[in-house]
C-alpha cells in the first residue's frame, strides 16, 4: 500500500489540474474579472476602472471584525469563522442585548487582555437595517449608501464614521489573537475617499 501513503502528495497536483488555467487568476497580482471580485479581497488594490473603486471598501466591510457586528439576523458573531456568539447572546430590542445578556455586562470600553473579551466604547450590535452579511457588492454598496437604512448618513458622514468611530477603529486593534482588519486604516481611508470623491459609484447588480 505504498501508493496510499504517498497519496497526499498527489492532492496538490490533482487540485492544480482541476483549477487548470484559472489557477493563475488566483494570484493577487493578476487581473481579476468582476465576477470573481467579491472573494478576491487581496486583489482589491489592483482595481483600476472606477467601477471597481468600491471593491476595496467592500473587502473591509466584509472583514469578520466588522461583519460580526453587522449581521442580517439577531445573533452577533465571533471569530474569523463568524460563528454565532456563545452564551446565546441575541440582539434584544435596542441592539444592546436581551435582559440577562446585555452586551456591556461583558464588553467594556476597551479590550480585556486577561479575560479575552473584546471591548470599545458603546459596544452594541449594528441595527438590522445596517446588516450586511451575505450581500453581493452591488447590494452591499446600495445598502451602505441608503440613508433610510444607514442612520441618515450622507457620503461625507459615512466617510467620517469610518474614519473616527470607536467601534470601527476597534477593527484595527481587536486585541487577543483576533486578526486585525487589513489594509492599515490610513490606506483604507484613502481608498474610501477615492470611492467617495468619484461620486460613490456602486457596481452593477450583475455582480
Ligand atoms: C461592536 C460592534 C461593531 C463593530 C465591531 C463594527 N460596527 Fe459598524 N456599526 C455598529 C453600530 C452599533 C452601528 C450604528 C451606529 C450608529 O448608528 O451610531 C454601526 C454603524 C456602522 C456604519 C454606518 C451605518 C451604515 O450602515 O452605513 C458603518 C459604515 C460601519 N458601522 C462600518 C463598520 C466597519 C467598517 C467596521 C469594521 C472595521 C465596523 N463597522 C465594526 C457596530 C459595530
Ligand atoms: C456573557 C458575556 C457576553 C455578553 C453578554 C456579550 N458578549 Fe460578545 N463576547 C464575549 C466574549 C467572551 C467574547 C470573545 C470570544 C472569543 O474571542 O473567543 C465575545 C466576542 C464578541 C464579538 C466577536 C468579535 C470578533 O470579531 O471576534 C462580537 C462581535 C460580540 N462579542 C458582540 C456582542 C454583542 C453585540 C453583544 C450584545 C448584544 C454581546 N457581544 C454580548 C462575551 C459576551
């Protein structure tokens, strides 16, 4: 059964064959078709046409550090795998949690490096209308910009929120062994402003 033992060595070969020529498209530096953009977060920088200015913004909004607080249901998520929050934590009527599991019973104004509980001022779940998970780029973009959903924020206010809000900034300093949001915050703000300055274009629904 020697061949069995060496079987794992074949897997990459088989995978490479299966992916075929498309494998080259997975290189971050390669040109990416719009269809593959949502999963190709690492390639966001490569986007040149103005229609793709939203791609790097979408990549950040989709980061688990952000998405864990922006679900389209009533459960905050945890971790890079975005599993439902333990202890049966739910949204509650005011996004601050339900009776015995108020967010601030555990989450304080800063990360607790002893208990591992992340924290930032005013820790609570984004309202349902600001839920993003599962949305494609086009829907994510229109939802983000929709003032009836985003708390009445125009584009300038959206940029300011992502520049200064404590919960947003927490994503870059999440404590514990949580993965911080990439790219670095100043670089993200440059990308965000490039999108805003171009009139905040949304990709077409085909995406
Ligand atoms: C601890 C939970 C939490 C985290 C983490 C979090 N948010 Fe939010 N977010 C909220 C809440 C709550 C609001 C509503 C705030 C308000 O209305 O003042 C909000 C609102 C927003 C808004 C404005 C509303 C909208 O729909 O456009 C944006 C933009 C936003 N967050 C971006 C981010 C980004 C980007 C990250 C990650 C870098 C992030 N958030 C991480 C809770 C969170
Ligand atoms: C009983 C204590 C407790 C309550 C109540 C609680 N949390 Fe948590 N929460 C935790 C702990 C502990 C962690 C860290 C888990 C880990 O990293 O393994 C956590 C992690 C999180 C994370 C994950 C951050 C990330 O990106 O990995 C989010 C988001 C979150 N909580 C949101 C909330 C919200 C919103 C509420 C209120 C609706 C809430 N939590 C209520 C204990 C609690």
